[in-house]
C-alpha cells in the first residue's frame, strides 16, 4: 500500500499566537530572509541517539497551509490584526527552502534536523507545527526502536491507543512506532491511514460475557479458525485458560485442518506463566502455538523477560511506548541562525545561554556523517557552514575534535551529507518514500551505530563536531555578545 | 462564545481491531445487553483526587459514529469481516444508555466515571475511543488544576503546543487545562475551536532578528501599543532587557497614553531576576507593568517561586502540563459489569485479579457523594447497585466504612447522586454545558474538597465505599470464581 502523504488535514491554525503577531510586523517591514534550524539538545531516556520521525507530516502540513475564511473571521475577533494582514494570510503561499534529515535517520543533539530558509515571516509561521509534529513522532520512534531492539527479532505490536494523548498521539504514534520497527498496531484508524498491519486478539470482556471460558474460546475459534489468539488470563492461566485453549486447538481447530495461532497472557508473573504455558502446550503437541504477552512492557521489562528465558514469541506494548512514559518529551527547538537583508547582507545569529551547551550554533549549515569504510559504522557528525567548500576526501581537515580527527587520519572513511532538499521556494522537490521504505531505512540506520552508542544505559557519546570555520564564527559571535 | 460540542471529526475507526472482531460475533449471536464501567485505579501523581474531563468529546464522538464507505472498503481488505457485518456497520446506529459524571467533577479511584449499557456489541465498540479521550483529557485537567492551584490566583497560560503529543494532545489539552482553571492558551487552533482566550508575547527570534534589542521592543510596542509584553532575556535581563523595556514604556508608550502590559523572563534564576526586575520597574514608576515567567514550570516549581516571594504576576506553562510529564498516563479501563440475556436474566460480572484492589466492582451501579451540610465539604462517595432503593436521608445505612458511617451519624449531611443521564437509547438527553460553565463547575467542585485531600504530597485518602448489597454481591462473585 502506498504511503499516503497527502491528507485533508489543515494544520494552518496550529500555531502560537505570537507567530502571527510577529508575522504581521515582519510583513509590514522591509522583507528579510530568515534561516532557522530545528534541533534538540538531549537524547531522551539518556540514550545514545534519537530516531528522527514525522517528516512526512511536516511535508503534508506545509503543502496544505491555507487560511480559510472562518480562520480569518476568528483572527479578526482578536482585535490584533488589520485587514491588510488578513488579506495577506488569505493569499499566503509558502515560498521557503527546506532541508531535512530523511525520516528514520539516527540523529544527535545540537545538529539541525530541519532547516527552513526563506521570507522571515513564513519561516517563523511554521515553527510551532513543525515542533509539535517532530517532537512527538521523533520521541515515540526513539522509544519504539528501543523496545523493538529489546525484543530481539520477536514481533512487537502497538497496543497503546487507549492510553495515548488523544487521536493524533495514537495514530501518528502508531506510525512512528512502525517506522522504528514495530510489526503492527491494534489501531484500526492508523491501519487505514498509513497501511500499517493491524492485529488483535480478544478482550477479557469477551471471555467474561460467555457463560464459560471454554464457550468463549470455542466461539471465537469457530468464527476465525485461522486467526485466533486466545486471551487465557481472565480466570486462571494454568488451571483454566491453557487447558481450555488446548481443548479448542485439539478438538475444534485441528480436526478441521486449522491451527490455533496463539495465546496471550496479560497479567501475572510472565516468566513463570509463559514457561509453564509453553510446557503445557508442547506436551499437548501444540508447539506451533505462539505465546504473546502484554501488560506494562517496555525495553527494560522485555530485556528482563528474555534474560530469564521466558518463551515469548511476540509482545504487545501499550502506554509505555505510546506516551514514552519514562521521559515523555523531546525538547526540540527552532532557532534563528541567520538573517539576510534586502541588500543581501547576511548576518549570522546566535542565542547565548548561561549554560554553554544551550548556546546555539549560528549560520546556515550542512551536516556530514563520517563512516568507517571497513565496518560501515558511523564515527561522528560534522557541522559546517553551508558556504564552506568542503572537500569530503579531506574531511579530517574540517574536524576539531582531536580523537575523531586522529581516527579519520589512520582509517579509511566515507562522508555523506545528511540533510536533503525537501522544498525549493515552496515547491516539493523530494520524492517522499513509502512507509515501508522509511522503515527499512531506519533499520539500516540503526545498524550503522556501534554497540556502545546503542546501549540502553550509559551509552558511549557520539561526537557531533563543528568545522573550524563554524567554530570560529560561533566564538566571534559569543565575544561580540559579551562586548 | 458558545462551546462548540458538535464537530465534523469522525472518530468511528479510532478503535482496536479486536472490538470489531468481537462485535461481529456478538452481532451473529443472540442479542444481549452489556453494561460497562469506565474507571481508573490510581490518582496520577499520587494525588488525592482527579479532575474528570473529556465528556464533551465523548458525546461528540458518539453522536458522529458513522462507518463511511472507504472505512468499509478498508475493513474488507483485512479478510476478517463478512458482507453482512459490513452492511450492519454501514447502518450502525448507537442505541445505548449512557450515564456520566458531569465534566469538571472531582473523582476518585474505582468509581464509575461513565457507564454504558445497551446492545453488547455497541457498548463494546465505543470502549477504545472513550478511553482514549477520557484518559487524555482527565490526565491533563488533573495536572493543570494542580498548577493553577499552586499559582494561587495568578493567571496561568498554556504554552505547551510545541511539546504536546501531536495535534489533539495540544488542542484538547489546552481545553482540559482551561476547564481546570488556566486563563488561556497560546494555541490559536484551540482558541478558535473552543473559544479559549489566546495569549502571546514574542519569541527570542524576534529580538535576535532586529539589529538591537531596543529596536525590536520599540517596533513591537508601536505596533501593539496596548498589548505588548516584552521578552527581556534574549541577552541580559537586568543590564539590557529591563532597561530597554523601561525606555520603551517611558519614551514610546506613556507619551502616547499607552501602557506597557508586561515583561516576560524565560530563563535563569527566576526568583532573583524577578525581584531585581520588579525593583527596576518600580523605581522607574512602572509599578503597573506585570511580570510573567515561563521555563519548565509545574506545581512544585511555582510553589517554590512563590514561597521565595518572587514577585510574579502570571505564569506560562508548557511541556510539564501538556504532557503531564511527571506521570503522563491515566490508566483508565472499561470493564464489563453485567450481562442481560434475551430472557431478561441479568448476570453480574466481575474481573478477578491477583491484587485484590484490581478486582472490579460488579453490577450496574450508581455513585453517591456525601457532603457535610455545615461545611459543604465532601466526606466520601458510596457506590450502590442501580436497583437498590436508596433512601438518601438514611445514607449511613448503606455505608460499610466505619469511620464514614460514624461521621454521618453524628453530623448533618447531604447526599447527591453523581452520574447524570447522557444518552437514552442513543438519543442525547443531556444539556451540554458551555465551556465556561464547565470551568466554573470544576472550580466549585475543587472547593468541596478538604485541604487534606488537596495536598500535593501525601494527601488524605478520600473514602469510596461500597453499599452492603454491592459488597455482598462482590464477595459472592469472588467466591463463585474461586469455586
């Protein structure tokens, strides 16, 4: 199924009020070009990396920017905007250039994920929606990738819909989780919208509603003879659930040439229960019946279950993934890096902070990734100014970090530029990949990382370096500010 | 502005796949009536109570349930549903009875917030969307109420849009925050959709883009002479931001008969900075200029700032409210409590759990709240079976908790039934209040709680009791299950 990038969702009004009041001023003044970077400062969960997601929706948003009459009527009631500005909004046309990391790229703190350059009032308008979309989807994709990795090849299904923060959190969260390697979702709307495989078993209410547990199992198995996963923990997993499941598998399904697909356990001590369930199933000749578990799972719990050799074939993961419960916010920001006036005079901009690590990187930039040619592992990223005449064969000359520089001198390396053009003066110039392509790309991206960077706890730090020229510009601006 | 309950948003497909596979079976079998309760088991943030929100959206969802042709076409591709069932979905009409707490009610663990009773397949279908909506909005309203209470009368504005989990999290989160007492939002779409007051100041980029900080301030003040709040921390609050703000107030605004509305500080030590800023402003004769602060605020940080006597007039609160970062999930569930077959035989249902506190309360129930007549404070809640002939003048007879019973015997009390009818056989029978009415009701509700229940840390436990009859039914079913 083709990944449906175009939608009818109009997010134009999904903006902070100040974007519009600032825009009205920019629109009245001499026109200037602004350049903004979207980036974040810390990997969530103290992880070693982050998985970039949400670009498809940013593209969709930008392509559908349109202030409708009822939007303008509403804005008129605020007594802030004059009719000239409302006319301008009515005819608004996005004309910026946009570069971005491809969706699924593994990314790191303080490097631009999206760069928007164009009429300052336009680049300013899109700040809020871009942050809302990227902060959400990137956060969930990053969490889901950890959970999928913990499951070590076993399918993980998103069960988070009922605990997500509303509709978009559930639907786009399911999509971000799929990008990161989940195998499907219980969420029907996400399945329809994005073509993600939808999965499901049965609820405790289905078992409770029947007179007996066996009756419920029998009924379900007869109705869906090739697609039945029985929920075995409504009463007692080992005394009742598994024996009834075995009876259904042997007496109802097998005689008709069908196979029970699986059983699900949603409570209790999952290590003990799955081991005993596996033995009961195997002893009954049902080694083909898969065991799936759910109930407050995340990367740590899944790691523990597998370390204790729980015989689990797949996982259903809910609230801890869909809300990224352990650390629910990616604090992405969108900062001005450069202004170009009507005389084409370019001024780099910096935002100083008391904490040096929060001080922004100025200027219109490019991001380069250095790979070890032998292992194909990423060694570090280098930010340069977009105007620098970078010789990728001599990339070590652009690197300031001594360890990275040394590694590059003694080893063979390859360099790739990470951000790609998305919009050119507002026109889409990017061939948006399908969701399956994004998912494959994400998997390949994670494989380029060293085991040290991928550790769940105390990961190795991945180096994001500044070129000499960029570093000097930054120092210069910091000094200028202090003067 | 009238609270716009009706929307065009069709959430029919926002459901877990298993609801539809179970529904297909229920639809083929003899029709039964099911009764389900939506409730939660723990107050988030270890709080003493929770603020119920989202009912307006549940009503909107239920009224707009409609499977469209493209939904059915999608479901057909799943190879799970036959044409009879798809025809049934095409003509689906919701015919359940629904009761709920009014939005803004203060609620407690294990009491029904919403009860749905009707054709089992219909009551089952709505589970997922009801949980998604209520879990989200109730979680955010509960967080926002704490933050508003910490601000002790000072306005709090929602600045969370850019960090929310997608569109709905931001828009409905702003609405839930407004229900809980916030004074407005920066979110323009939420303002338009719900009529919430929208507020804004300016971004750091606005100040950075100008040649000098003063130029930016002057420009903004001239453009919005009666509505200017200047962001004073782009460079140095005390050496540059405040002096420039004073200059603009005195030299640009006052001579024209205008007043600078306020200044905003978004970084640094807010206690020290606001005290020094206040003094500088007052010394310049600008005691009317308000000080607003933002930056990682929540109920604890606001309490600390005010305890240290920071002279703050209003707060902008972002990610910690809009994601309920400290504890982002309300674990609301939706459990079967009763089945009525075609012969009108009613069977109460219970879901046993290893942990006794997770065992559900069976049967179709009502919820009563007991108030001390003198203080108007809520003393406790009592769950009874809906069929019990409750004499509210003798409510102590229905109470099993000894302390509550004793308190009721010696004191004057009033009893109110909490849940109200929302739908009668699918027809809306509830006069949906405006958002302002809900907000006022919520405020009054919080005032009925004792200070002990409202404590941020280690609050008093509020008693939710079962009537004798309900308690006996529960014991009976537990024994039956064990047999």
